[in-house]
C-alpha cells in the first residue's frame, strides 16, 4: 500500500505555474535564452525579452534598433551580462557584412557596449544558427571570433584586452571550458583545438586530435568538460564523440557514434534552441542513446576516464533534453510505445552515480515533445524556453516540481 502511495505521488501531474502567450504573426521563433538571478530572457528576431521567473511578468524588452535582426545569443549570461549578435534584415547575403556584437545587462536589459564586426568572409555567413559559435563569455571576458582570430573585450566596458592572436584556418567556432576560451578550427578534414587563457589570451595548449579519417563537420555538444562531435567526411567515415582534457587537450574519451551501446542521438543539429544530448555529472558523461530495435531513447553514462559504460537508464519515450543538477541527472521525455508517441511528458531525476530513478513528474501542457532549453533552480522551478512562440505556442513556461 505504501508503495502505491509513493508511485502515485511521484507520477502526479504538474501544471504550469505560468506561461507566456504566443504572439500573432511571424518571426517569433527563439534565437536563444538565458535564465539567471530570478530572470528568464528569451531572444527572438526582433530583440530580447525578460520575464520574472516566479511570476512570468514582463520585466524588460530590448528591441533591435533600425530594423535590425537578432541573429544569436551567447549560450549563458555571466556576471549579469549576456552577449548577442544582430544585423540588418535585408536578407541572408547581408548578415555577414553589417553585424554588431552587443553586451547587455540582464538586470534591466540596457546595452552596455556594442562593437561592429564583419563576418562577410566566414564560410557560415548564410547560416542563421552558426552565428552563436562566433561569441563566448568567460568571467570578465566577452570573446568574438572573426576571420579565424578571437578578440576579447572587457565584460562591462567593451575595451579590447588581448593582444593579436594568430588565426586558425577554416571553419571555426568558440566554446568555454573552465576559465579558458576554446577555439576550434576545421580545415581540409582536420580538426584543431586550442585553449586560450581567458584573462590574457595566451595559448595554453593546441592539439590536433586523431579522428580516424577526414572530418566534414564538428559540433560542440558540451563545454565543461569539452565534448566535441566529429562527423566524418564521406559515407564510410568514422564518426565519434571526443572529450578533451581541459589541462592539456588530450582526448580522454572516444565514443563512436555507432557502437556496442547503440547509436548516439547526436546526428540531428542540436543548437542553441534545444538542450544538448549529453550532460556531465561527477566523473561521467551521460549521453542520449538509441539501441538497435528500441523504440525509446536511453541514457548511457560513460566514464570520463576511458569511456567505459557505467550504467544505462531505459526510457520509454523520446528524450527531449538531458541536463545535470548537482550530482543528479534530469531527463525530459515524451512517452512513446510500439503504437507511436502520445502527449505525455515526464521529467525523471536520476542518481548520477547509478542511474537509479529518484523522482518522476508528469508535465501538463504538451507542445511538440516539449523540446527547448530547460533550467531547474534551487527552488524547484523548471523553466522551459521553447523554440516556437507564434500563435498557440507558448514561448516560455514555468513548472514547479514538488
């Protein structure tokens, strides 16, 4: 009888505390989002919009001036400052030539500084989602990557603080690992990764990890530890997830996309608008996996030293997002059976060391699998920033997990 009561409590439905109504018209899809200090900020093409985490009341808005288009936001806000890229909305061909990078105070939405940048010669200048890889935030540093060379600005003043740094050839992007800025370059099928001291810009290390063949695409799936996905060039090329040591850049984990564990659920382009398909907790990297013949996604934990699988949690649905919460792992999943998916969304909290289920909650308010960016704070407030925000789609929702 006690077991039945516990199960009923764990599976009770959680209603939304508040949700932002969708707006009429077009161009309300998310560009990115931040959640910090009691505030959630969602970016859309017209600008940034901040809401109170507890009540959902609008706190401030910054509308891009002169009919400019917001293209990207930094993955996180640091020290009460967030970073964004915006440009003229004359069309994709104009995005690279007339851009600006602006730093914002998350407290009130005021622009602290803005610097023009020319991205017109970048190989990704037509790619709306790739502008996010050109900006990164570290403590007291805002870094912008243009023409293969990173430039650092003081976080609140915008003053340049690094000496010139030699560029990396090819397609590049930025990430943050610990207190270092990571620059990744892809040229002629070879990946180069360098780590720069965030304070001074000095090169801590630079490596060209072995990838067992030429690489066609590289994606940053996680920043601390640094986990990069290398997609091979050609149908038979090896594809793998590499985890690099933050001290010297040596690979500590090499997980094949296709292996005994099944297939890593990383082939879809996970960008700034969705939670990543991996999370790190303790000495483990937890990844979304689909074993052969399974109709539900699983989570498998791999040791950060060597990549040995430690545990697997078998979901009964499609996992929309996974993230770490202290020493635990939280997974948001859409229920799925052999007959297909339905509208049930569960939030599972797992013990990070063993994968054992600790709590389960069922979310009310199903929307397209509940994909988006999730945040869970110390007051058990679960915030979801949705990809869509027009019509009947709620761009931001908050649930309280009791």
